C-alpha cells in the first residue's frame, strides 16, 4: 500500500473512530467548519460542484453559484458527519432521523411480493435512508458499492454498511447483477444509487437539457424480474430530520426492444431525479464529472464541433 493510500485509509478510520464519539452539536460544528475551509480553498471538487450546479440552475450568477457550492459543501459534510456517527446512533435516533413521503409505493410493492428496486441520486444521505429502512421498517436489502482504493478502505465501507443491515456487493466482478436478480425474484428489496454511470456503457439521457449517461441496471433488473422500480429523492431542511419522497413506479413499456425499453425507463428515472435535484440543488453531492461534454474533451464547449452549452463511495 502506498503512503497516500495509507493516509486515506487512516483518515477515514479516524473519522469513524473519533467523530462518532462526539456530541451531535460538536459534530455539526466540525462538519460545517471543514466544509467552509474546503469551499474557501476552491479545489477541483468545489469547482466541479459549481459547474454541475450551473446546469441545474441555468442563468445563475457567479454569486449564486458560489452560495450554492458553499451550501453544497456543508450538505456534503453533513452526510459524512452523519455517516461517521450512524454506527453509534440508537434505534430511536435512526427511526426519528428520516421522514419519507409517499412511502406506500414501497410498502405496497413489498406486500405484493414481486420485489422492489429503489433508485436514488447522490442526494443528502442515502446511507441514513438505508439504515432507516432496515431499522424502522425491518426490511433488509441488497446494494452495490464502488470498489475503492485502497482495498482496506473499500472493506471499511462494506463493514460499515453491513453493520447497518445492508447486504453489499462489489460493483466490479460481473456477478452483482445475477445476485440482485435472485434477491428480487425472491421478493426482496434492492437499493441502487443510479445517477452516475461507472461503466462508461450506460444509457444516454437528457438531464437538465444536456446529455449524460446513467446506469442501465435498474431498468434491466425491473424488466428481467418483474420487480417494481421506484425513484427516491432525499433532501435536508433546517431540522435534524432528513426528508424524502418515494416517487410513483417507473413502468416497463408495453412494446419495444429491451434496449428501447431500457432507454425509456432510464430517462424516466433521470426525470424524477432532476425534479428532486432542482428543488434541492445544494443537497446533490455530485463533485465528479457527469455530462458527456465534461467527460469527452472533444465535446467540451469551445472545442471543434462542440455544441453550445456548458467519484462517490
């Protein structure tokens, strides 16, 4: 393991070991302080966050984007402070920490016994939402995690999420899809963060007026297993309780090829995500490149032939 990898692993380890012992007000203050320091440094992540917000809030002034990125970094550090502390939260604290709307879409789907897929963007704290599902609702579920470097850091995240009641599969390796399909056919629940394609072979969607790629997995699983596909969006308000909404099911089109159906369904997911992100842009923790114009330099603004316009564990 390189010195950098040891440092990265050590910092995360210190976070879980130390932050979870802090009183909640102290953890909140620490998160806000770290967020403000990072925002003032204007590193790559902050600049990328502002670039992404420029798509979400078209026509925003530089001052508006700066204010959004500051709020976005505070939201992002709230996610980390909560995540470091979640293993130490009581059952009562987890049960009272999330207040989703339209939960009947999930509970009715589980009662039907055909399996349910929850698809979320990187909004607010998806780990807290997952812990709430396993604790408050008593529903275990399976998810997929991006393989991180160093391997010890990936192991930390797997152990952390498994400690919250989740079954965690590695994104790489080629076996995750089959396992997810089996869980759904058995009437189980699968939760997937699905607004950023990690394979470079995802489905192209229109997202805030420009082309992005999102993973095909949720739509393909729904088609192959008959499971219900539900978009979910999350956000913070001024209270300690995270808010959320379970959106109506994404239907499988009655006609078309598998690829055509997948395209239509993934676009429907993107549209639901966009609704939640537009309402609460500061809670969208997308500090990576997402749109094709950013991923492909040949398509970047100002490049020959370019059209007009502008990683998370």
